[in-house]
């Protein structure tokens, strides 16, 4: 029984059937939810499915991910069933210039769902890391495949301190959250994502018209902070984050000048005043 997927009662498996019954409905965004015991990368698997013509709304959840990737190619992994590791396939019909909002939209939706269900103060570090305090709870990675976008998330749920990959990470269990049950958590996140995606789509991707930019800025821990941004080409910019523009780019005041950043690795230098 040592290798049984049921041997750890504190980390029960997710039910593919129950999730499909709860989340897949006529006219809804989610068209099919697949739960696998393990895979290399849910993003890579859904990207392959997208190239093969898979329809929008496919969701792939892995109980164990063997080659998970974060931003800037970072690799991470976690014990089986200790978190939520999943990807979704979207085929947005809004202008492609506005697709950059999708990973931020995902972050807003996930933070809102976890905040409500787990009763912890989840904030966003630009562009879309989920934080509790200054510790990382979850990461989001979006990839474009032709006219599709695959977005993946790894959320630390039941990891104990000794299981955390780095000292700057945390989990819902470590934070003594009100909910550490992955089933209601994934349902809440996907329902919140569907709601935000529908509003954004109906607004033709206009983040101001659908309230997405306001919601993002209200949840963002980076805005108002002094930050250091590691930019492509080994450049570094240090200043104060003042907001995000209508395209979701980070606005930074540095040396008396305004800068607009579409990419970069952000470090919060010190707590907000």
C-alpha cells in the first residue's frame, strides 16, 4: 500500500467525475476536466492538445507534476496531491493585442477565490504571483500556441514547512488557512476564472470597461512599493511601482522618470510605508 494513491488520507485524490459534474455545463466555459496521476507538465500537455485542435475550456489537473516550469524557465516540484497543479486552454476572440491581460486575469480570479474560501489575505506580485505577506503561495505561467493561450498554475495547499521548495514560499497549511481541501479550492478558482473571463470577453478585452484593471490594482502588492526589476539583457531598474497601464504593463518611477515594463523579474525591496 505504500505506493497507493489512497495511502495518504491527508492528501486524497481529486475526482474527475465529480469535478466534471460540478463545473461542465451547457453554455459554460469549461468543456472537460481531466485529472491524471502524473505528467511532466500540464502546460506542455495542453499546448500539444491545442496544436491538435482541442476546443476552448479544456482543463488538465495533475496530482503530481514531474517537470513543472515557472517564469524564466525555473523548475519546481512538490509531493503528490500537496497542491493544485493545473492548466486551462483558452481561445480568446478579443483582439490579440489585449491577450496580455490573460495571466493577470487568472491571477486576480485565483487570488479572489482563495481569499474568499481560505480566509487568507492573498495579494498579487506583478505580474501574477500569489503572495501571503512576502511569501509565494502560487505561480502562474501563460503560453501562446497559435490562436490559443494555455495558462497553468501551481498552488501550494498542504505542503509543510520542510516540504517547501524555497524559504520564500508558503502554503495554505503553513498559513493555517480555513480551507486546505483541494476539491472546493479548484472549483472556486475555476468558477471565478470563468466569471472574469466572460466579463473580459464581453468587453472585447477592454480591462477598464470590465473592471479588470481596477480589480488587479486593488489586489496588487507591488503597487506603491519600492522594487528592483531584473530586465532582459542583465539590466536592473530600481524605483517605485505606481500602477499598471491599460495593457497590464507595470509603471515604475525611477530617477525622476516614468518607465513602462512589459516583462521583468520583480523583487520587493522593502515594505510599503
